[in-house]
C-alpha cells in the first residue's frame, strides 16, 4: 500500500484526504441522501440527544468568543456554535466535507466561515482565537505533533483549547489491541479462518477482510476500529493515534491547567459498571487547557 518513494507524512495525508472526501463524517450513518436537509437534521438531532451536560456547559461558555474549529467535518458542532452567538470560523482539509458544511450552513441561514486548510498549516496569525476547538481530528493527522503546535500557536494568551483525542488508557484500546488484533492474526493464519470470520459481528468481519486484502498490521486494526471502515480503496480510516494524558501535556506544550475526562464506551458487553468504566476508561479523552497570559505564538 505505501510507496517508499514518497515521504511518509505527505503520503499519509493523501490517504487520509481520500478517506474523508469519500466518507464525510456521519453522512453514512443516517437513512437520508448525503447533503439533504433531512440528513443534516438527523445527524444534528442525534448529536444533540447524546450531548452530556458537561459538554453542553462548555459549548455554551463560548458565546461571543472568537472560536476556531479545526476539522469541522460537515459543520455539526459548528451549527450549534453559530446559532448560539459564537464568532465561529472553521477549517477542514476535506473539500467534500467543506462543500457539505457550507450547504448545511446556507440551509440553516448561518454565516459559513470555512477554509480549506491542513491542521499543520493554519492560515491564521499567532494569538488570534479566544477558543480553539477540535473534536476527533488531530489524532488523524500524520504529523500530529505539528498540528497540536499549530493549535497552540493560533490561540490567544488567556484563551482556551478544547480538544478530543482517542484515549490509549481506554477499554476500546484494550479490546482492540489485546483481543481483536490477536484474533484477526489467528484467523488469517488458519486455513478456515475466512469461514469463521464470516460468522462474526460486522465490525470484526470487515476488519478481517481489510487485513486479508491489504495486510495485517496492529496500527491498521486500531485505525479501522475508530471509524466507519469497510474493504476497498479509500473506504477505511488509514490513521488514528491513541494518546495518554501525559502525551497530551507534551503535545500541547505551552498550555497549562489541563483538565481531562473521558466519554464513549463502545462494545462494552456488561450491564453493570458501565458509567464507572466510561468515566475512567472511556474512548474519547476530552481535554481542556489554557494558554498562559504571558505566552505568545
Ligand atoms: C472524525 S471527523 C470529525 C469531524 C467533526 N469534528 C465532527 O466531530 O463532526 C475528522 C475530520 O477531520 C478532518 N481532517 C483530517 N485530517 C485533517 C487535517 N490534516 N487538517 C484538517 N482537517 C483534517 C477530516 O476531513 C474530517 O472532516
């Protein structure tokens, strides 16, 4: 799959771009044609239904602030921000997602301030925004270190960064890395592995089929696990990093006052301890931190 003549960072970027252009976030998950008002509304309403009080409190605290969203997808969070008094600006590298985001905003009578940009090269001056917001994006950027540095650079001193990244100390990581990965490896090695995989749940079967087609790799299995992924070119997420709290502090060097909590518990089979496990070992690491008042750039 990889072409050794290409620099790995640009190559990763091309693959990620192809995936997000082919699968703008959430558009495959509702029973309405992509880009219709029904589709946007169904995705937005589900997003609102799943909103926690904690997250809502944060979103509402952004009223009147200049906020940059990095990786806005089709503008779901942006729709909330823009219709609740936030001075909203967004970037995404996927032209297809941005086309939908603009259409979404126009349908809802909101001001579409979107730019096509890569998170590693934000087209804004240092210290520009009161809030830098990014949910589920920076862990998909091949040069994640640079993307995090850019997020800090454009945040004004005293401003707040609110970021969601995939959590390595999570039930999700544990399940995929220590159960799914060895099982896929085993089935690939067995002569009747495909017959067994066909009887497994869809997500596992698709993971197996992708590895059968493109090769087994631990990183690939983790990346596939995070988003909609099916076999075929540009149909599975090519890159997802998982991070710990201590790595977050290093990635966002220059920020202070870090606060963390976790959400999302996919594939948890037990009816008990659900809330406790989600709060401690959730898949999404929600991060809030501030840029010191005396910092710049
Ligand atoms: C999982 S989606 C999240 C979208 C949105 N934040 C949401 O929660 O609905 C990831 C988004 O990040 C964008 N993205 C991925 N890599 C990027 C990069 N290097 N620069 C800017 N956007 C990027 C993708 O195009 C996609 O829209």
